[in-house]
C-alpha cells in the first residue's frame, strides 16, 4: 500500500513538472554575458550554460588570460579574454600543499591561526588580481564598445569575486547570480535574516543546534566574516566603484540589487533558515542520470562481484597526498574485498594492491550512479556531496580546506556520512572508518532517504535555474522580488531609532509621573508643616 501511494505521488509530481515545463512562457533566444569564476566553479557555470545553449540562447564568456579551466574557443559561447597577471593555478597548488601540512600537524589554536591567515591571504590576492583585470577591461575602449554594441539581455556571474557584479551595474543590465559563495562568505547572510543562534557561520564547524559556548564561537566566526568583507574585500573594489559607477556603491549593496540568486544548495543538504523570494535554491542542478562507463572501467567494476566498488577522489586541485598518507590508504584498500577506483596524482603508493585502479581522472557522476558503488571517499566539495546525495551513496569524508568540513558535517549529522580529519588518517583509523561506513546499513539507508527527498520535486533544479534566467530576460529584471531593506541604514533596519524614541518617551513619562508625585508630596508636606505651625501659634 505504501509503495503504491509513493508511486502515485511520484506520478503526480512528474505530471505537474511536465505541465509547468510545457506551459512556461516561451523566451526567444537571449543574449547573455557570462562572467564566471575559474576552477571547480566553472563546472557549475558550464552545466547551466549547456542547458541555456540548448534552449537557443547565445552567450559570451569573459575569461582571464591565465585561465586553466575555461577554453577560449567553445561551441557553447564566444569569449572575451582579459589580461590577468600571474599563474593562479600554481599559487592555489602551493596553498593547498601548505594547508595539508598544517593539518597533519594536528588541531590547535596555532593551526587555526595559520589556516585563517593563509586563507585570507589567498582570498585577498585573488580579489586583487580580478579587480585589476576588471579595470583593464573597463579601460579598453574597443572591448567596451564591443560589449555595449552587443546589447546583452543580462549578466550571469559567480559572485565569489565581485568583478561581474560591478560590470553588470556599469552596463545597467539585469543581474543573475550563479552562487554558493560571495566575497563575504555565505551569500544568504546578506540576503536574508540570519540569526546566529541557529544558523552556523561557514568555517565554524557547527550545526543548527548550538549550546551557549557554541553560539559564542558562532558569533566570533561571524566577526571574522565581517572583517573579511569590510577590511579585505571592500577596500579592493572601493576605488573601482567610486570611479566607474554612478552614486555611492559597495559590494554588498550591488549583490543585494541582483534580480535572481540561483543558490547552489537546498534544504535536503543545508540546514533550514529564513530566505527571500528572489533566492532560488538549485542544489544538485548539475546532477544527472549515470551514463555507461568506459569499457575497461565497466569490466573492472563488474569484476568486483557482490562486494562492490569503493571510489575515492579528493578533488581537482590536490596534486598529491603526503607519501605516508597515500601509503596508509593504499595499504587499507589492498585488504578490502571490494575493488577500488582511486583518483590519485603523484607517486604511485608502494603498498598498492591488485584490487585498486589508480586514475588521473574518473567519471565521478557515472561511478556514483553505478549500482556496484558502495562508498564514496571524498574531500567534501559541494558538487561531490550533492552528487552523492542524488545517487544515494554514503560518504567517508576527509576534509582538506575551505567549506569542506561544513559540507561533510551536514551529512554526518544526518547519519549519511562520517568525517575522518586528515590529521587522524593512518592505517588503523582509515580502515576502521571505512569498514564502518561499508558495513553499518544506516549510512546507506539515510543517504538513500536524502536522495528520495532531493528527487521529490515538481521541477528539477536545472529546470528552475533555466526558468528564472529566462524570466529575468522576459521581464527585463525582477525588482518586484527584491527587498529594499538593503537601502536602509542599520539603525532603521534593526529599529534602533524606534527603540530609542520609545525608551526616551517611556523615560519622560516615568520622570514626569515621578515629578508630579514628588511635587504633590512636597505640597502635602508643606501644608502639614504650615498647619502644625499655626497650631503651635494658637496654643
């Protein structure tokens, strides 16, 4: 009976989704200016661009001259290349290597200070590089004429750097954000009310259930975010805004003016929180049904039999783990009855077993969707975690940097994953954790429950993303969905001025009442004294 009800519900949602798709207003092919961020962020932008291209929209991508992910030529778009100094790819690799070294030394206050210092340094340098690139673009009269003459319908950008947001304001074009992070951390904090009592700040390693000390910690981390925004990000872009934009502008105000936020998360993955009407959650929009594996990989997977396959990837940027860590991991893999596919760069581990296939690249989505895959060992990147949820594969997480611990924590508190800090990775701990995730059935059951919740939507996240991009083009923006609260000074937003007036009014009333009673009392005492004096005289 329950299964029949579930099938009927799924059928109803599928029918509703088809109706919404079929009856959505048609949008003629638009002209979109895309200002993406490089690295793994480009993967998210490219997936959305592929869908927009399939709908008949034309796109122009602004890319850096040193881009390592965004090709100059593509059937999806034409490109504009702007001058960017340095090789940021090498810079990131050095940063990650240092982060791994610091983590292996163990958690301490000194470790936290080193990690925070390194992160803020990388953040500042990255923003400076793109601010310089934006100035180069704005000063190039030929390129700017080309952009103005193209008559774009909107700007689509990733606001982890502010260059695209400023350019949209300069061009006076509607703005759509493909967003997870902004220059000041999680974008939801500047978009919607964000009580620190139950909304964890990124980097705090907290959940939405906090005791007093944890709330103190959350508040301190929020102070760090404000410092990052106020003293690192804003000064970098302040001169550009003052020179090229009409009126006083700061990055937060420009972000809050955006028409639509396509936010790469959802409340299956994230913790519930207040939101706004122009903030559209598209978590997992890049996920899709698994495609067939390459022949040699399919044969390797099938040879695992009933034991299945373990897959491991620590992301795009990690060139190589420390030798002792890689050897310990390989040693554990060699003992397992499962087959292992491991995306690993660097020296081949000396303890590698015959059951382990080491590759430079692997079709992660297709492997996660394969019925033989039992566990995903990952660093906790947002894309990988959402793909694991989509396909219902439990996760053993080894977080390395940025938001990865927080991402993995969201799975761990839901019983769908387990975290093993890099500092604790050795043969014994790694084997114990891996065997636990493999053999304790609740991990898979909980992850498959999250998968069902994620898929149970009237429209797919990708359909929502495309709909709202086209919506902005059809209506030349979406200001009716945007709150005007960001234009209010802080004392008006928090009603501090109202509270002050009320306090003053109540204080005056109390003082007036006190004064009146005191005056009456004084008169009464005066009359009593006068009567007593008269009585004495009469006597």
